C-alpha cells in the first residue's frame, strides 16, 4: 500500500504529534539564523503535512474522554506545575529558573555571568562570551514563549495549561478503546503504576527504614529508593519531579505501539525520533529498541521517504550539536566497576524482581500471546540492560531511559486488567491465580504513589513566577549549572545561532551592605558574598564553616502555612549545600549567592559559624535592616569578629 492511499491517522494521534513537534518549530525559528531556522522549520511543517492531513472537525467528547481529561487536570494540579501543591520540590527550582530565563532574556538565551562581574577581562582582552542556556527544552519551550511575549506572570497559567495538555494526551492514548469501568481501571494503573518499593526498600536498607518513619514526610522517606541499584521511579514521581521526561516517554511509546503499521506515521518516524532528544536525550535512548521493533515488523521500505532521508539527519545534527555544546563531564561506567560481584549477585536479581520482573512474569503467564509480542520483549530487555550502565549524576540514563519501556509494561497491565480480566477470571486455573497475583503486585506498589501525593500535599503553598526574584540557572547548584549552562560553546553553534539584540549584563552594586571576612552585596533579590584570596576550605562544609541566613518578613502572613502553624516567624537557612546557597570558586576568589524570598523582607542576619568545636562559635556575623520590599533602610555597623560562644537564640 502506498503512503498516499494509506488511511489517515486518528485525530488524537495527530494532536500528539503536533504537541511533540511544536516546541521544535519554535526553537528553530526563535534561536537560529533566519537562513537556517526558517527553512528547516518550513521543511518540517511540509514533512508533517501528510501525516497530519485529514478531518479536524471537532466532535462531542465521550464520557470516557471527559473522565480522562478531568483526571489529567486533577493530577496536574497535584504537581508543582499547578503552582499550589509541592511548591518545595527541589527539582522545580531548576524548572522555574529555566522557564524564567527563557521569558526574560533574548533568544537564543545567553545568561548573565556573575564571574564576569567580579573577574573582568584584562585590559586589551576581549571579554568571554556569556554562557548559553543548554538543556532539552521540549517541555519548557512553549511556556517560555508565552513568558517571552507576556512576561513572567503568564507562566502562572501557561505552565499548568501546557502540562495538562500533555498529560491529557497521554491519558487519552492510554485509555483508547476502553469503555465504562475499564476507563477508570486503566487510569488508575497509569498513575499508580510503581515497583514494589514497600518490599524492596526494607529488604535493602535493613532496620534503617524504621527511623525514617519518624521524620517529616516519613512514608515518603521510607519509600525513597534512589540510593539502591535499580532506580525505576513510579509514574507519579516522574510526573511530579521531571515532567520533561514523563510526557515524551508516554507520547512516543504509545504512538509507536498504536501506530505500528500506519504508513503515514512510519514515513515521518525518523523525523519524530530526531526531535526526541530535544525533549529528553535519555528518553530518546530508551526509544531505540522500539525503532528496532518497528523496522523488524515493517521492513525498511516504509521508512524510505524523503522526510526520513532528507530531514531527519540535519534535524538530529542540530539537536545533538546544541545539547553537546560546552563541558559535559558526567559520571559514567559499568555497575561492576563500582560494586562487588557478590553484592551484585545478591542485590541485582532481587531489585529486578521487585521493580518490574515479577509483573512481567505474571503478564507472561496470564497472556501467553505476549511471549511473541515484540514490544513486550523489547521493553523487558531494555529494563534488564539499562541498570548495568550508569550515566549521569543520579543514574539519569537508567531512570529516564527506562520510561518508554515502563509505559509499555503499564499499558499491557492495564489492557490485561481492564479489557481482558473477565475472560481470564472465567478461564480459571493457574491463569486466574496469576491474574490475582498481578493485581496484588500492582497494589503493593500503590503506597509509593500515595506517599508521593502526601508529600506534595504537605508542600501546600503558593508560588508566583512574577515574585521569583532574579535567580538564574547560573546561580543554581553546580550540578545543575554544569548540565544546563554551556560556557565553552563551539564556534560552529555560535555561528548558527542568532545574534541576540543584547547580551544580559549584571552590574555590581556600588558598595557592599556589609564588610567582614566576606563582603556582602545586595543584587536585586539576592545576597552576593565575595572574598579575595579564597580557598575551598573557606566555604566547604567539610571544614565545618557553615553559612547562616535568618530572614524576618515584613508581614508574617507571607510565610508558608506550615511555618505559621508551628510558630516559625523567621526563615532560617543554614547549610551551604542546600537552597538557596550557590557557590563559585575561581582563581583564588569566592563568589556565593543566596536568594532572598520574593516577599518583602524587614531584616536579615547572616554570617558564618564554626562547628568544629564545642560549643560552636560565630566566625563573623552582620545584621541589616530593610524598609518595605528589598530596599535597605539603613546599613548598621559591622559586628566585630566574635570568639565567645553564641547565645542559644543565635544558634536556634
């Protein structure tokens, strides 16, 4: 059958393709020179014209579709994307900074370099170009465009709306073909699907897990398993912490599964996969086994169309050139290079079994046809192989690359329970027992999702992007800075990127608000700590030199609800390695930044304390009072270096 005579794709799948490719078109037009970005974007639109052709006439949604849309809206509002719950999610510090940087700086997004302020270029030498925002921006690009046009306040509705659209498409594709109660069962499996952390964590951690139950968010700490060997997160955890990985994994996996023999889809599959790293480089790796399955089932001929042959290569090259620009020094290596073989032989099989293998074996018994299903075999093989190699600081390749396979496994579970459960139960025998075991295993994994939701509800508050301050990606944790910011951009990429109207600059304050061991400057909504002739020992926690910052708001009602509830009128931040402290050490000069809250601040007390002895002593300390907002009302005299033990009020 020729492509022109092939049936048109369903509207739902066409919408999913538009959702995946729209950010790529925006990126091409907005970031690259007109002679490159516009022609490539035009070719991309022409390539997608045939798969997207067909009737777009809207129709009344069915009851199942309305239910999926409503559940997707509720799930998104439970995440930090809604701006109400889970506001203390640390990963969202990075997401929000990325969105704000896309909205407030010209495209392509070059970031203000704090080192250029405190370490200017020598006389007669050209200053180094500012760092480039380098990240897989598929999820960020559309809300970033809205913020670019209408300001940061627009992110308050653009982020939840764009995230809801993606989650709704995943939910609709996942429940496609279900009717009645089967829709509710499929949606439950989609969002509750998880490994058996309730069994795995206590077995691997021993009695250590009992202590975690007494902590705040104790059940979440109990079920937190990222320190294990096989790290396969639950669906809700991935959505709550990293929606930029959840959405492409679900959409790409379900498109490949449900359009596996559609010629119009196969004719542009190379283009779609070439854009996948722009959404998530790790998810793109997890999609490769699915491509192998599609080639094996359909042969090579359906893929030999001009979009795949002429456009996929250049598009993939642009994406890879952008994502690999600058330094990429990530942890990598085989698991046996880090762990003992005897320990691997004891832990690895048990981790496999509790995370996914028991589910796969039960599905294999309940549905014998899956033994010959290529997607099922490819998914299980991917989950077996990915944990053997580590890439990224937090096992990123394993956790994110496994998402397409996990979506397929959850889809087979939902299809078995929601659509084929009655036939299996009537069949009786060992298949009925395996079906009951399948439901039981999914139920054992449900507390992981429940603990994640409880943690999100505990982080109830309010976040407004227009009050987020001036923190950029450059100011964040060094791990995020190395992953998201490129300093040594290749000349080829700089030549292809558009020249922005102006590079962002940051002018230092004229005078510090306090002088001591560190000079303290006020830069917008941040405090900058600067010291010359500095070593890592001056700021590292190993030397027990802890920075502290006590913030007193003008209006105590601005504090989060849980702080008002327990009577914490002040906001204390002590540890250097936690938000909002960020540090840079270069050429014997230390530069640290601490972000102040977005609400008006009346007074700050900051300094360093030495914790090497007993009792701890104050190394240096200063107090600054402010009027309304962040404008300093007065600059008090610097408190001298103290040698006597601090009072209990100062320590607490």
